[in-house]
């Protein structure tokens, strides 16, 4: 029986060994599986990198953007830029979202005038309010720049910053574009949204530098673009700190502090960021100085312009547009080799897919 | 031999089993070891957290700070604040670094006046320049606020932002404090430096909100406090964008854009950050409205004041100080339960160890 017992023991041992071997095999496989998973991740990351701009056709602009971002973020490259200096600035109207037939903030303004009209019976007979209330476009246009400034003051000032933020937040979720019927946050440019995310994934800090109202944009840019209020620079008015019914309040005054357009853009950049960007994107003459200031710094610099060539999917306008001319900036782009994006050819889609 | 062979096989099997068992034991031990390592890490992290403020004695202020930071950063806590809203603001002079006998920017100003004097022979007979050049403190004091504004204009304007940045950067590394003989960046407060790092490690974004010159501070705050230019809000002047010899230039004008002191601090916060802080630290009446604005928000809020009680290691001043009075802010702190740091009792050290 000794023999048999020994055989039995051997059988048991063999079974144990087989079990152990199986466990060992599994355990040994873990690192391989883990490595495989990592390899898959790395591969996915490569695919993601190559595909960080899926809505961009493989054209000159996409290649210029990727080449720039790669060279300034590659350790050891002579063009390497440390993360703290990777500042990217973007105009908003016409660069990150549409701006036709008029900049969307003007729709907010006229919607507010209509909402406030019952409290202002005198507006029925006062221009430009009468025209706005009567939907008389020609009448509004006739009011000119002075009329616009008056309307901005009437709708953007004389309330607290908290109150204004609430009003804009409500409007942006409910209002619809008169031509597309879309909510305005769905008229952002999908390719530019991808660009924002792409450069952020490469350590850039993204800023909006826009002629639009700073507080108007800040009410929704974080949700829509992932850009927090402190990285949104726009035209802004003076504020006054006071106690209202004992409550600390910041009141928006009808006095301009900064017109963040044209030569005001480098001023806004210096005042708010305090560092020269290395990457800038705009679409009109109002962005010319921003791109000029950006590219005049030493080291690698990128300047891009969105050229609106797409009357079918969006709008087509450039040199002769009344509100957002691309004329001097176009000439400078040609001279200095700035990247010009042909929207109709280089963008696969314009707006994000409807949710 | 069959028997013997079986015995041999058994011995081999036993040896293999022993080896396998040893390997298994090691492999089985890995997760335990890993868990141990994690436990050790967690322990170290606890120790680090407890020790994130090693220069603070275990007093009321340290406990209030840590309790606040813990509660707003603990997931699931009813006081939890998402990272994007963890805004912490700090005054600079007297809060992050010393400010006696006069704010250090005034030493920069007088040093600049002396450096520029050869180009301004008329200064020899014009106040307040004559007094500055002659080191006549009484004469400078007699010039009053108007004199200070004139000197600031003469030394802070009329040059490009790049040039000013270079001048300040040079000064801050070479100038010495008249009483301690230390370079000014060594007169920052070690406990506050730890506080900045502690809240940043907990996902806070740290800002300076100071009455001092914005461009003056930005030349060195990133190196000294780890706070980049875009998170430094100070008094600032108008800028003008122009081409100088064909080169895009931002010229500092002698025209004030914002006095970032007193009620100007909430204005600066809204303009630059666009979000109400949840944590604020100051040391004088100039910070009162900043702390008031911070604590008037809903949800958990922290307001702290550095009380200068340390005539031996630093300076002692409060209600009756001519330049940095802690009077109304003190009363409000008592009423509203703001944290007041008794420097002499709560800080183990004041300045960083000399490198």
C-alpha cells in the first residue's frame, strides 16, 4: 500500500502542481496583460493624438497646428516651451462661434430691451429702443455706434454682477438663433472646440480675448468651451463696490474700462495674463494686433485666422464685411505667413452634432 | 529502480513544489507589500497634511485653516466645494511679505529715481525728487500722496512693459532691505509660503490681490511664491499698444486704470477672476472689503488677518499705523469671527531660513 499511497500522493501532487501551474500562469500573465493594456492605451493615445482634430480635414492648417504644438511640447526640442509659457488666446465671435448676421450679444441686448420695455414706457417713442421693440432693423441700424453703446449701457449696467450673470445664464439656455433656430451654444465651431481641447491636453492654458462683453461671455464659457471666467478677457465696464441693503454688492456701471478689440487686445492680454501668448487665433481685423503682438515675441509662435468661406454650412465674408472685416489682417497674414483656415475646405463639420 | 525513480520523481516534485510555493508566497505577498506601501504612503500623506504648515504652532489659526480646507475638499462633505471654485486670494504687503518701514515698492521707486537722476538734472531742485536723491526722509514724507503719485509715474510709466519687467527683475535680485540687509525675496513669510503651497496641494488656485503695482509684483511672484503673472492682481495703469521703430510695443502710461485697494479689491477680483473667492487673507484695513466680499458669499468661507505683534522678529503695528492700519478690519474680524493670526505666538519662524 505504500506504493499505492505513494502513487496517490504523486497524483495529488501532480494535481496540486497543475493547479499551481495554472495559477502561476495566470499570475505570470498579469504583467503581460497589464503591459498589453498599457500598450493598448499607448496605441489609443497615439490614435487620439492623430485624431485630436477629427473634424479637421488633413489640410495645410491642421498640419501647421499639429507641427507647431508638437515642436513646442517635445522635451529636448530646440523649440521646446515650458508649460507655464504655453499661453493660447482665441477671439470668440467668428473664431469660436458664429457671429452672423450680427454678433450674438446684440440678440441678447435686443431681447433684454424687449423684456425691460414694460418698465420703460418712454422707450416706445425713444430711438433706438422704439426700433428694437418694433423689430425695425433699419431703424436700429440708423442708430449707429452711439445707439449701440446706449443699448449696451441700458442692458449691461445698473445691476449687480450676480444679477447680470443670472440673466445671461438664463438667456443663453433659452434663446434661439433667428436663422438656424439653434440655441447659441450649438453654434460654436466643433473644429475649434477640438482645437481648444487638443492644446489644453498639451499643457496650454486657453484664454478667450474678445471684443464681446467680458461678463456676458463668462456666464457660459466654462460650460460651453471649458474656459473658466478668469481666462475670459473681453470688453468690460467699471464696477463699484457698495453695500445694498447691507449686502456687499458689485454694481456694473455704464462706464467703459476696456474696449478689448483691435489695439485693445494686446492691452487686455498684458493686463489679464501678463505674459505674451505663443499661439493666437482670430478671424477679423479686430484680431490683427493680437496676432501681431503674439508673433512678435521671440521663439516659436503661431497665428491663425478663420476665413469664412462657407455660405452653405455657415457664412461667407471677408474684406468687405461691415461688422467683421478680414482685410488688413488678411494682408498681414499673407506677408507674415500666418495660417489661414479655409472653413469650407478644411472643416469636415462646422457645428457640433445636435445632442 | 522503478521505485527509486518514483522516489526521485517525488523528491524533484517536492523541490519544484517548494520552489513554486516560495514563488507563490512572494507573488501572493506582492499585493500585501503593495498595500503596505500604499498604507505607508497614506500614512506619509497624513503626516504631510498634518505637517503641511510646519512653521505654524498648533494654535487656533492653524486649526481653523486646516479644518476649513479639509471640509471643503472632502468628497461627500456637505461643505464640499468643487476644485474650479476653490479660489484663494492673498494680499501681498504685510500678508505675504513684510512692509516696514515702508512698502518695499517705495524702495524700488526711490532707487529708480536715484538711478535716473543723471538724466534729469532738474530733479536736483524739484521736490519730491530732491529729497529722495538727498535721502531726506522728512522731505519725502512732506511730499504726501501727490508726491508719491508723481514718483510712481516717473518710475513706473513711460517705458515698455518688457523694459519695466527687466528693470524690476534686476532690482529684486540685487537690492537689500535697509534694516535687515536681506534681499527682499527673503523677507517673505515662511508660514504664508507654506499656506500657499498647502491650499494649492488641495486644489485651490492662489491669487495675489494687492494694492501694490501689478507689473511690479509680476516680475518676481512666480519665482518667489509660485504664483504666475495671470494670478497677480494689483494696482495698474493704462497701457497703449503702438509700433516703436516698427516693433509692437506696450507702453505704460501714467494714468491709473485700477487702484486695487479697499473697495477696489472686490472690483479687481471680479474683473480678473470673475468668481468670488472662498478663502481670503489680508492684514490691514485695505483688505477689509476683500474679506467682506469673500465671506458674504453662500457656503463655507474663510477670512484671515495677519496681526503684526512681533517687534522682535518682524514689526508690531495695528490700529494706529500710518501706512497699514488694522482698525476697522479688526473690529469687523471680531464681529464676524474672522481668523486673526497672532504672529508672535502662532508663527515658529517669520522669514525663510537663509539659503
